[in-house]
C-alpha cells in the first residue's frame, strides 16, 4: 500500500497464501467485524498463480523465482520474454530495473 493509503487508515484486502494463491477479501468483511446481514455470504475471490509475492518480498527473491532461470537460455541463444502485468505505479519497472 502507498504511504498515503496507510496514513488514511485504509486496510489491505489482499492476502498471499503459500506463495501462489492470491486472496482478495471482501472489503465489507475487512471493515465490519459485526456483519449481521449477509453473514454467510462473502465476495472473497481466490486466484492461483505459479508465484505470488506480497509487498514485503525483496526484489532479489522475485528475480530468483521468476526470471533467473531464463538467463542461461538467453546466453545460449534462446529468446525469452518476461511479461509484467499490474496497476500503474505498482512497482513493475522498479522490480525489473531497481535503483541506478
């Protein structure tokens, strides 16, 4: 989360389970502990990926798990592509390039 979001007291609805499942919790469940109406109904969503990283994962761990194995192939003349998808400002370019 951005500093501005944390300063406003906003809560994250994203949880990572076992480094490959992303759980998007229902914001109503996160915000209201005593939810009377719709108590047994949730809008929680789960998505499975090869790897999923939370906001505390170091850049090196992301590289080791997603890209490092491609480098040997590139050096041996094979083409390779890394596709990074995500919200603008989420850190895709920083994750790929780091600091100067």
